[in-house]
């Protein structure tokens, strides 16, 4: 990743960045000319709006993602390890027990990732953000408060068990999966039964032909 500093951009204007063949990768291969050496972007447009949370949700049992409608200033948060004073998370229930904030990192200019202590399965949490500033320097006048629900581990486990029966991987557990299971189970059962009866994998031993052998009759021949 490279960060470029430009002259003042016209907000919303269309720009094209073109790199020359003098740019090399770590293996020493030069960048090919043409469309692959170009990238378009819009000029930065400063917003006079205060930060607004667009989305918040748990991505696993110890991670929360927060997305904002506008780009934010990274200095709004204490990034890296250690709790950020501008973030407080607590249970939404009567206890209001605090949830530890272990670290904060930027996902992009509008999103942050918060690493927390172990969240309680299915628990609803209250997130309070203070002193959050937009990229253009506008600070929210009030604390930003949003709620999210921790992942329900029991529901995830049930779903995993159900998907474990999806033998053909089509996202459903249906008659095809049952047919596949029956075929596999039937072969396994037949092999197990054969092993118990002393049969080999090729089945019963074939009968060797013997021209001198006699055939025992079970009835008397008809006649006068």
C-alpha cells in the first residue's frame, strides 16, 4: 500500500492515477503499461457533517465492527492495544456490567474494529462512543450510542450440525443428501456384515469345477 500526497483536489471531480513502468514489485518485475496501470478516484469532498454510525455488529465472540456514514479521523480513537477512552461497552440489561475494550484498529476510513473481552452468547450490549471526529474535523456534539447483540453460539452450533448433513454442499439438507447417506451407509453395513461372516472383499469364494463329482438326486426318475 502506498500513500500519495497531492495538490488540493476538487471535491467530487473524477481523477485518473497512472503509474509508469518504472514501478517494480518485490520480485523486480516492472508494471505493465495500459489500463492495468491506471486507477480512477473521486476528489476528496470535505463534509460538514458530524459522524453518524451506519452499522454496528459482532463478527465473532470477541470482535465488534462499527461503520460510519462519513470518513472519520483516526485520532478519534486510541488505536492498537489498550482500551480506548472514547469507547465504552456494557451489558444492556439491569446489571450494566462492563465489557472490556482490548484494542481498536481501522478497517478503512469509515470503519473500525473493536477487540473485546469474551462476549456472553446472545447478550445485548450498549456501545457508547464519545469525541468522534469526522475527517474534515467536525466532532459529534453528543455521544454516539448504539446497541448490538452478541452471536448466539447455540444457534450457530445447531446450524453447523444441520449443515453437516448437507452431503452434496448445496446449502440444503434434502432427499439427495438422504440418498447419498443411505448409499454410503448401505455399503458400510454390507462390508461390516461380510467381515463378520468371514467373507473377503471380493465376496464368497467361487466353486471350483470338478468333472468327477456326482450330483445327488432329490427325487426318483419317472418310468413304468
